[in-house]
């Protein structure tokens, strides 16, 4: 078992912006990554899609390994793949620090979350917009974070589904009832118009694709999101 690499990142509950590489310019990834790193983020969100669980195909462990080679940022691998157990070890070996799997894609979610932890990285469970928060009730203690989708997964640049904010509140309440303090991450259509309500409801990691990489000045985009999230600059 390897030592967890990202624990220190997940403990503070201050708001973190996790730029999603999916919205970056793939022809110059190293430069794109260095721009958000220079802007002070600590997380980089990596969207892995297999063309089965979601309609789109993105990238796999080789690209994660290449990204690992050009940054010290915590790598947050969001696996939108069917039967993710097959790939956990490969993503850990490639350098992922956080791995999240969809409740809807796992036959034995409890086992999968335990396996991710055994591999020495942070384990996260993800819910699609239509999946109730209550479906995670019995595995919350196996999660180092929970990711709530605020769009149907598969593509960047989609419109935020407002019901996600309600689910953040429900999840925060469920965590409180169990005495757990883990970050709630939100993914999809996050921008300066909804960041404040998400953080007020209990979110502390905001994934941002288009609202960071779709802007020419990534530093200004990240600062605007943090400001909208809670008055930070
Ligand atoms: C959607 C992905 C998201 C997406 C976010 O399936 O999981 O991470 O890249 O991009 P925006 O912020 O543009 O919705
Ligand atoms: Zn994602």
C-alpha cells in the first residue's frame, strides 16, 4: 500500500477551485496547466470518459501520467467509466491523488471505495443529477469526498442544473448526522453566478471547466470564482 499523497489538501474546508482540463487546449496542455498552477489552485480535475457510461471518450492513464510529469498539483481523477474497478490501479500508478467513481457505474460501491483507499489515494463517490443523496448513506464513511454532478456527465460547457444546490444541502445534512467532515465537490456548469449558493449550501470544491479554461485570463477567472464563492480574492 502506498502512502496517501493528498490528505493535506482535503482537510481544510476552505473553498477550492478545481479547473477541469477537459475545457483546456489539448494542443498545449503543459502551458494550460502551468497557467492555473500559477493562479494558485491546488487541484486539477481530470475527466475520464469511456464512451459507455457516458457518450463521450476523453483520455486514460497515459495522459494522466503525462500530466503528472508536468505538475505538482493534486490530480483529481473523475472516472466516468463503466465498471471502474478494472482501472483503479492503472490510474493510481499514473499519478492520480483522488479517484472518484459513479454510484451508478459500480456494482459493489462499498468494495470499490475500500479498494481506492487501499491503493493509497483519496476515494470519492459521484452522483448523477437524478440519483438521490440517500443512495450514499451507507458508504459515506468510506468516502474522503463526495462529488455531486450539476450536469449530466459527458460534456463540458453544459448548463448548471439548480437542483444540485438542494442536493448539496441534503448531503451536508447527511454528513452532519454521521459526524463526518469531508469535502463536497460540485461539477458541471459552475460559474460566478452559482458558486456563492453552492458554497453557502455546503460545497467546498468547485470544478470549473469553461468558467476557467474558456476565459483568456485564467488567473482572473479563478479569482472571480473565489470572490463569488465567498468574498475571497
Ligand atoms: C462533465 C465533466 C465536467 C466538465 C465541467 O461530464 O465531469 O468536469 O468538464 O466543465 P464545465 O465547468 O464547463 O461544465
Ligand atoms: Zn468531472
